[in-house]
C-alpha cells in the first residue's frame, strides 16, 4: 500500500511517496514545487508516477486556497480523499504541552513527533530529550523531554525574512552574498554571519535550557529547506534529517492516532 505525504509550507510544497505508511518505509518518489506553480503539480509531478497512492496525510500552513487546489488534483487525478493533520493533545506517544494544543502548527506537530521517533530509535529503553529544529521561511525550535512531553518552543525569522527585513528597513544594505566569518570585515560577510549567529544562538540557548530542564544531554535534530546554512556551525552537535516532517506524518499514519480533517 503506497502512501503519500505532503508538507505545504510558506513557500514550497514538498511531497514523498512511500511504499507503506510507516516511518521506515522505502521512499519511492519525491519532489517539491514552489507555491506559484501549484496548479501544475499533477501534470509535472504526479501524473506519471508508477505507483498510485492508496492513502495520504499532509500538513499545511500556506492557507485555504492553496490547500483546495492540491485537494482538487488529488481527487481528480487519483480519486484520493485528502486528509490533513490537525494538532491534538496527544498522539504517537507525544503529549502536547502547548497552551492551546490545537493552535500548534500542524507542521511543527509533525516535526515534533518525527523527532521523538528518532529519540526512541536512538535509545528505545531510555530515549533522550530532543530539540527539533526546522529551518525554512521561519525557524522553529521545539523541545521534547525524555517522557515524550512537548515542553514548548520558539519561532523566529528564517534567513530570507531576516535579510529582507534588513534590506527594506536599513539604507544601503542589500541581501548578502558573503561568507560566515568569526570576525567579518565587510558588510556582506557581516550580514551573513549575523543571521547565522542569531539563529544558531537561539538554538544553543534552547539546547542549554533543555539540558538543565532534563538533567541530561538532549538530542539535537535539524531539518528544513535552509538547514544547510547551519550544518557548518561546529557548536551545534546536530543530526541533520532530510525529511523530519515526513517521518512524523508516517509515524502518525502508522499508529492510527491521527487527528485529521478529511475532505
């Protein structure tokens, strides 16, 4: 039973087709489109796939209009009923500590569950606390303790938003093309280094807080379209996971504890 997972973010839709709804399933095909090209998703990506999905689960933050256009292509192309993840108070062994659990972004919820699954794989008997970092248009930094309780997390601007804010709000500064340096000596390097240090610093502070909270060394997992911009930061002892949100969606599909909206 092939299974389709979809992550509709702020700028791109990412999809993966797996052999079955399981976090360790074989990846059969995958792709991504910018939201401006969403109308061509079926023709350019899905129409000629060798395997027809028998089910799907997705998360979406891009808004209702984008979601509806994707649903149309799923229904018209495959006759596939769309199912979209909604955050819940508990799922897949994770307790949601958000003040209003249903208001937690479904993409964050999926990434948190994927990170917890990684912690369980790391040490099934004594899973570590884990910090799940998604680096995209925005950056989210979410903490889960050893018992699978989501403690809370941060949201901050991603690299693009940060640089565009500086460009639009400061005379003479342009989006940087420089390098990350310890002590930048030109404006482009200074901008690039400042953005990297701002995000890395937020991650380091959260990691330190989680270490104190749990009394042991947490697992740091990072994912997202812009994660490569942080992979060289030696102070972050991280594991980079290519599709953390997909892993969370597959875990939820496998456990049959999905809070989802079906169309």
